[in-house]
C-alpha cells in the first residue's frame, strides 16, 4: 500500500504514521525526520537544510526530492510506504507522480488529517519528541501530574523541536496554507483524497484512517 498522509504541522501525521507502520508492516518515510537525521549527523545536506528549517520555511525541492528518490529505492519500500510530510507543494507532488509512474507503482490514497488552526497551535507548542526514537508526546494530553516519558527508550529525554517554539510555528502554518494546502484540490482532482477528522483521540483518528484507506 502506498499512502500519503497530508495535513498541517501538528495534525498528527507522525503519530498516526507510527500506528500505520505497525498495522500494515510498511515503512514511514518522513522527510522531516530524514532532514533532522542529516542535521544531527552534520552531513552536507543537513547543513544545507538548516537555515530553511530553523526559519519554518520549506527546504528546496531538489534537496528533498533527491532524498526521497534515494529512500524509495531501499528494499523495505518495495511493498509500500507511508509518506509523512511529503509532498509539501505542487512541484513535489508532480515529481512524486513521475517517480512512481516510472516504477509503475501509483499512490493508493492520500489521507488528509483535518484540524482547526487553534487546535494545531496548541498541539505544536505542547509537542515533545523522544530524542532517541522520535516518538511524539504532548504535555497537554499526558496524564495530569505526570510528565510523559518514552517507555521504549529508557533514560532518553523528551525534547522540544526548535521549530515547535512559538515564534516559528506561525511561519510554518503560513507555509502550509500557501504551499501545501493546494495539494488538497490536486489530489481531489486525481480522485485520491480521503478526508479524516483529526480532532479526536489517537485511537479514533486511527480507526477513521483505516476506514478511509479501505474505501
Ligand atoms: P516536519 O517534521 O514534517 O514538520 O518538517 C520539519 C521541517 O523540515 C519543515 O518545517 C521544513 O523546513 C522541512 N521539511 C520537511 N519536509 C519537507 C518537504 N517535503 N519539503 C520541504 N521541506 C520539508
């Protein structure tokens, strides 16, 4: 199965991708995670991406497309994948279509996680990730009086991404509105879009996604 998870930053793409990985046995391909990994390793690509990421802007298409092409050619992507955070604009969507047409492996569905802007803002400011495995937590939805921790990575800290700081979030949401939202009409016209209400608990949203994919 080849799926794109579409949605604004904070709509739950990362959390839901991790569930889809377990349910369908296909990898999550997150361009945000790949870029953060490249930065942590200090590669040339990572250094190139840094300025755009810190400013909440999109990294240039050539860099992101090169990274995606390489990742899709790895053996674990042969039976399908979940694209999380890619494509982010129309040129990326067109490049993806061309890549998949070459492989004769078109997308099966594009799932839009739909959420109100106010809710997105709160989710993003409360988001923390495990420094080791990237699992996503939220200080507003963890049990009262407890700080969330990653039970899979003993001793690992939960950290706030630099671009989840309040001053960058507004910029990222603007970029979504201007550059990523046009993908909704693009994939509606292609007959691939399935819209899911993402303002519910993780399990309910996951069940809605599974229903949407099965359609
Ligand atoms: P994310 O974790 O998906 O929110 O991505 C974090 C940041 O990485 C974004 O704000 C962009 O700077 C960059 N990024 C991630 N995916 C893409 C993409 N498909 N195209 C361009 N930039 C991206």
